[in-house]
C-alpha cells in the first residue's frame, strides 16, 4: 500500500485548487473525483469572478475585500479564462434600493477593491439608456455601470487540474471514496477506480465533496459527527435572445433578491435562484416555480421581448448548481457565504470543507495548506502558488 501526504475527495474548484496549491508546496497529492472534474456545481455556477456587491448589504466586508483581491489575482493569472465585463444596475422610481444607496454601495465596492482598474463606476447618462436593447425605460431614474469579471467555470476548474497534474498531483476521475479509516498517525483511504478496489495511506485527508460532503463523512471510521447543512439550488436559464454587451444586475420584482442577466455564448443567460432542497437525487433541474420566477423578473425589465409564456419557448438550455449552507434560520439569500472548515479532536487528520465560492477558491486552498503544514510539516516547495499561470 502506497503512502502520500494528502488525499483530497472532490474534484470541483475547491478540491482542484487545494491539489494545485499543495502540489506547488511540494506535497504528494491524490485527488479522488467520483465523476468527472467540474462535473457538478463547478460547471453550473453563474460564471462570475466577482467581489459580491450584494454581500455589502449583510455586512460581509471581509468576504467582499477578499473576493475583490482574488478577482484581481485571477485576471492576472488566467487572462484567457477570466475577462472583465461591465455590469449595469438600473434604478427605478419604485426600486427598493434607491440611487443614493446604490452609489454608496458602489463607492464602498470601489474602496474595497483598492481602486484598481476595475474599481471604477459611473452614472450612465440618460441619452445612453436605450442602448441596452429592450430594457424598460418607464420609471427609470438612474443607471450605474461598474466592473466585475466573467469566466467559464468548467474550463477554469479543468485548467487548475491540468496545472496541479503538471506539479505531479495524481487526479483520478471515476474514483469513488468508499471508506476513510482514521487511525492514530494517519488515514487509510479506500476507493473504487476502474472496477477495482484500492487503498492508500494518507497523512492528511481533505473532504471537499461539495453537496456530498456529509456523504463522505458517513464513510469515516470511527464515526464523526457532520454539521447540519442545507442544499441550496441555484438555477439558470439560457434564452435564444441575442446578448447585451454587459451584465444586468436586477432587483427582483417579487422579493428582495437580485438576479443577473448575462451574455453567454452570444445568447442571454438568466440566474440565479436560491431554493432549499430536501434531498439530492440525480442531476438537479429547475422547478416550474424557478422558471416562472426568473422569466417573470426578466419580463418585468424587458417587457417588449415577450411575456412569460412566449419566453418559455425561447429556453434553449437550463442548468443548476447546488451549494451547501450551514443549516440555520432565515432565507438562503441573507446567509453568510464564508467557507467553513471543520476539524475535530477525535479526527485530527481529517479536514472537511463546507461551502465555498468560485471566486475565492485560491484563498480556500491557501487556508487548507496552512492546516496541512501545521499538521504534517513542510515540504520542498516546487513553485510559487501565487505566480502559477492558467491557460
């Protein structure tokens, strides 16, 4: 039986980033993905690398600052995968968030970005409002434009995995973790790959299985208590409507949430929802209520492009991502989006990740690496993680 420094369970963006970071730091790494890399949530997000403007409303300033720093880093490290894109916020006479509040939020956003090139925002003059084709002008009081970035989440995750492999990380697809024996000095990880059973000794194990994080904990011996979680589905609709030149940041006409209307492969992408699921069975799909919700908001702001029923006929694709949130009171929209790391005194060789954001996967990786270093010591560094280019 072979021995490695680190086994990672889960081949989404967080698992991929941890593998890349640990391999760059000289650790021997095996990543186990039960399906294919970026086959689930990390291919079904809103495709944004952003600071999270809306998180300012709930006081998550440190998360916004961190996200903006990571946006700046990824624009430099992955210029072919992460691209700046203008965002537009229309403010109407009946908007819940008035022009003063939006301007204040954008000013704070700019300050937290350290006034980098994408930290600028402006008020778009009324003579240019009509350039956003189909946007409702009745009652429009102001239009603000700021910057964030867009990516292909699946391609980004695959690029991170390629880089991790180039640093000697072993990434196995269709490799299902079946048991983690937590022993005194290490773990023995059992997994099924290519119709055969395998096992490997690991000085440390990271559970980065996303929505299936507690399923992985169920196969740990001795047993370990999982955190109570909820699965929150975010659905997107791709419409056969020519895209605008930027992203619309729109306040829901039904509740206090916001959604995005985005260009995607020349068409119009709308998302996202936040629906708590009772269970995960098979590939998630949008519910009828989610479709009506998204199309209702789109029709509210783009009334000349069709009513809800006619818009349904223009849906050419749908996809859903499922994120994990700690189980607590309140709606999903208002809950913190920080990544939680769980370790226990009874299982010191195992770290479990709950949550995580596409934008901040590198920060998560660095935090996990700090735990690995403190737990099993340092290795001879192969590369500077902060300088690794992706393509």
